[in-house]
C-alpha cells in the first residue's frame, strides 16, 4: 500500500470520483442508499470542497437530518454508519476492487476521505545456485596456463568488453520490456476500472447506441415541485403551460383560501428534485467519467431545441417531467395518477394475458422503460418512469445489468436489441428493491 496523495489536477480528481462511483454501484453499496449518500457527501467535502477536516456533527446534520445542536455523545448515528461504510469499503477492495490502482479510507475522528495509490509488488529475486567446484589436475592446470600465455595480451580485454556490452544491451532490453508491459497492464486495468461497462457486450450494446448516437446525451431530471403542484390542485398542466409558466397564473387565478394561495405560490418558486432519480442519474453519468458526452439538466432548465439535436434520457413520470409529453404520446405504457390518488401504469392496447392498468400497491411497484428514436430520428430517447424510489432504482439495475438485458433479449428472441418498451414489476421492502420481473413489453423495428 502506498501513501495518501493530494489532488494535483483535474484528471486525478476525475479518477477519484470515478472510484467513488464504482464503489457506490458495487454489490457492497448498490442497495444501501443511505451509505451511498454518506459516501457521496464525504466525497464532495473531501474532493470538491477541499476540506481538511470533517466532523461528526456536520455529517449528522447534512446526511442524517439531525438538528444543528444535536448531541453526538447520545446520538451515534454517524459513528454507526461510518463504521459500517468502512467495513464495506474493505470488503470492496478485497473482492470487486482488488485490481483498483487507488484505494480510499475513512480516517478515525476526521472523516475526510484518504486516497492511496497501490504500489506494484516487487518480484522476489530468484536464488542463484552456488558454483560447483571442479578440480583440476596439476597437468591440466599447467596446460591451461600455457595456452593462456600463448594468446595475445589484448584478447581477454576485447572478450570482456564484448561480454559487458552484450550484458548491458540485454539488461536494457529487459528493463524496457518490463516497463512497457507494466505500463500496458496499468493502462488496461485503469481503462477497465473506469469503462468497465464497455467490457460487458450486453450493456455496451445498449449504452453505445445511446451515447454514440449523437455528440451529446442529455439527462433531464424531473421537477418534483411541478408534480406536487398538480397533485395538490388535482389538475394536469401541459408542456406548453410549463414552458411559458402560464400554470402559475392559472394557480393564482383559483378561488382558494389566502393560506393555500400563499403555499401554492411558494411551491411555484421551488425547483425540487427526487433523491432516487438523482442517484440513477449519477449511475448513468459514471458511464462517461470524462464528462465529454453526457450533460445533466433539470426539467426547468432544459430547452426544446436540444431535443432535436441530442439523445435524451428523461427520468420521471409525465406529471413531474413534462418533457415526457414530447416523446410519450405514442407509447403504449404510461405512468399516471388515478382519481383516488394512487399511481398506476396505463396499458393503452392490452394484449392477451395483460391488464389494462397496473396499480401500485404496498407490495408491488412498477417502472416503464422506453427506448426509441426522437422525433427527428437524429438521436435516441430513453424514458424512465417509476412509480416510486424502489421502482426507479430497479430501472437502473435493469439498464446496467448485462444479465438482465441478455434475459430480455432471450424473451424477445433477438440477437440485437430493437427499439422497445418494457413494464417492470418490482417487489421491495422500503428503500430496497428485492425482485424484478418483466410484466409486459413491446418491440419495434429500427
């Protein structure tokens, strides 16, 4: 193990963030949302903010929602979770991360992440067998001495020089070869650790089709405050209403109590997001750690012109992400609110053994994933609509799992993924999806 190293440049910062994202997406943390959030917070304070010290109380307030004045001597939530995170970090580097060139640790009493370089092991020296003595008779020794005396005196020097030159060239070639081999292995290990998804043919087929379709890929996160406003008003607003903000005047024009008017006016100024959707966006961003091809937008800051130029990934249902209206008009599956306040997936053209509606329950959640061209056929559109946090997380697991994508292709009986829609049914406990099954699907020709 090497020593802790500071962040010297943007490339090193990028490599450290890539390591954090791989750990967060690993089997050790994939289903531990709170530990993922803790790791990302420590990474932000350690790398982006450059903190030299980070204390328990600050973590309790920011990550675990404790009040500013809470007593850390009686509330050990930070110490408990950091201890668990330390164990899982060690487990990661002992298993999936055993080939990582960087490791990270959480020091005691400080909590600022410490990154360390792994040094290549020095190969042990091979033992040299002792020379085997050979006895010579006096006559043999005399004859050899006489033979030496008959040679010109410069011959031994020339022979020795040639031998030294040969040994030097051989040593230089060996050193060069070893360094070339080590550099090649380090580059291959680094590339695989950063772009590991490209080594899974199923995942690479899907995401190369998205990321390489156009120069840029836009991730558009939902506007949770817009969805909340519609939920309170029991009224839907269109994308046009959202873009020109006429929905604000419509809300203000309603005959409501002054208190409710004030609350709704305040909500219209918010730009809220959803943690589960943000976590999914981070998993997708990790596919392009250099940040050259993927851009992140909120629904409120996105622009119509980009939908014709770029590939687009929309996260969130139509009510909270109105940009779904541009691409979801011809989709078979759609996530909507039903009159009793529940969330359901509408199946517009049910086939045999399919229901017309799939209503979310305490034991069953749903997610719709749609993959197809944009309106100009100039890029790819990926729509992700989950009925709750666990369903959204399950969508990410499906889209980033070579095993799940291979199973889906087997169901479709295809060797290459077509454009498709798929409805996933998710059973879960709060905070963690347990099982995911394909409830219904549609496939479309390219």
